[in-house]
C-alpha cells in the first residue's frame, strides 16, 4: 500500500490518499481518497480503482486526469498528481519519494 498526504496550499485543504494494489491483478489499484474539499470528494467518488499502466503516461489520458476535468475547477490543484504518484508507488512503478513545489513572489 502507498499513502500520500497532499497539502493543496492556500485553500488549506489536506487530502489523504491510500493506493492499494490488487495482488491478483497487476492492472488494478484501489483508491481511498479523503478530503474536506467538496470538489475532491466528488473526484474520490469517481476514483475507487484505476489501471496503473494507464495512469503513468499521457497516452490514452489517465483516468485520474479525466475525472479531475469533470470534478475540479482549479487546474493548478496538486491532488491529481499526488493520486497518480501514489498509484505508481502502490503498483511498484515508482519508488516513494516526496514531491515539492515551492512558490514565492518578489
């Protein structure tokens, strides 16, 4: 199982993601997504499982990004990327490592 905690920034919402690979089906990762953000809650309702091999490439448009287009209104929301990273780790397609975006304005 892989876990991701995504701090979305100025909105103040934290999203918790658990991604669990199906031991009998390498093309299935089950998702549990929790957030106080109503838009992310709508996204979570659509994303209960994904095919990890379709998520880690732009070929064929990942299901996470397709669902994000329907549910989220802010294109810069980091939640979809965090979900995909957790899926990759759960499916052993990537090693777990923190991802950081630091923003500043002069």
